[in-house]
C-alpha cells in the first residue's frame, strides 16, 4: 500500500489540503441546498403573498 | 437548478486548479502558474481572498440599491433584501480582513501593519458595523428601514474611495499600492498582480472563474437570507 494512493498523498501533501477543501465545499453546498428546500417548503405552507407592502 | 450545478462545478474547478497547480519560474504547460515577485506560493491567495473583498463591495452596492428601492416604494421586502445584503457584506468584509491578515503574517511579518488597504477595510468595518447598531436600536420597522436605507446610501459613497482609490494613491505593502523604486528612489506604481495583472492566461482564467463562482454563491446565500427574513417578519406580525 506504500506505493499506492496513500504513499502518493504522503509525498504530495498539498493534495490532502485539496481533498479537505473539496469536502468542506461539498458540505457547504449540500447545506445550502437543504436550507433552500426547507425555505421553499415553509413558503409553500404559508402561502403567497406575504409581501411587506404598506397597506394604504 | 442549472445555476446551482454550474456553481458547484465552477467552485470545484477553482479549488482544484487554485490549490494544486504549481507555481514555477518559467511556466511551460497549461497547468502551471508563473511566479509573481515577492509573493511566491502565497500568490494563490488571490483565488480565495480577492473574491471575498469583491463580494463585500457587491453586497454593499446591493444594500444601497435596495435601500433606494425601499425609499421609492416603501415595501418592507426591499428592506429585507437590503438587510440581507448588508449582513453578507459584513461577513465577507470580515473574511477578507481575516484572510488578508493571516496572509500578511507570512508575507509582511505581522498580522496587522496599518497598511492603507488594512486601514481602509478597518474603517469600512466601523462604518457598516455602526449601521447594525443603528438597525438594532430602532424598534419601529418603517423607521428602521428608512434610516437604514439612507445610511446604506451614504455609507456606500465611501466604498469606492476606501476600496479602489485610497490604497492605490498611497505608499503601502499591499499589491496595488504605490512603491518606492529601489533604483531611482522615486515613487512608482507597484508591481501588482491585482492592478496590472502579472498573471499568465490560465492564472487569470482561474481568477475570473473564482470571481464568477463566488458571485453566484453570494447570490444564492443572499436569496436564502432575505427570504428567511421576510418569513420571520411575516410570522412575527401574525
């Protein structure tokens, strides 16, 4: 296993950073998708429109 | 939905190329970046630090635009959009300060040097920080929206000066500032990757893709934020 992926990563540690940043980005992306979906569900439940326009 | 997929791909592209492409003296292949004098490997910060500063300008601009729209039609939704932009602008402004400060420690020796660029972002943080204090101090929502709109218009007038002009007309350490030429002793325009783009074609491509990706990300965050503010206000009025 020394010469495999682990060995490569040990010699080129910048790729470990790369993978970590990619995982962080995927996590943020999935979180945003989830939040967006929940917001849509709440908006649907409340029903439109709930505008802040002043009633004169 | 397509733009979310585009954002995901663009950001992955920026992360993979921005981190893994090596910086070499004479770039031969398409997957090599050139050395920028005085920056070395640390030049890669440009793909992640500059977009945060860029987004704070975009956010403060949007806060002003929606502030003007609120003053025109007195719709509190516009105030929610302006407030969401302000919050994100502040967040990205803090991120730009922190990332720049960490970089400064390793490039200039200390975390904080009162360089013109650092001073100007500090003043911007104070200006916009006081806007949050103002918003939280006013309970009447119409009054709060009106004051916030007027303040965000006036505050944005200072942004071009503090971000684009002041750091470029003063002597400083940050790329883009004026420098003293060691040979002639005269004040000259700095050798900056930000101003005169001493980047090669592919580095410039990654940089602009990064700006685009971060802008789409901001757009998404802003939409989620203002929609949640509108819902929150709607529920609190019920």
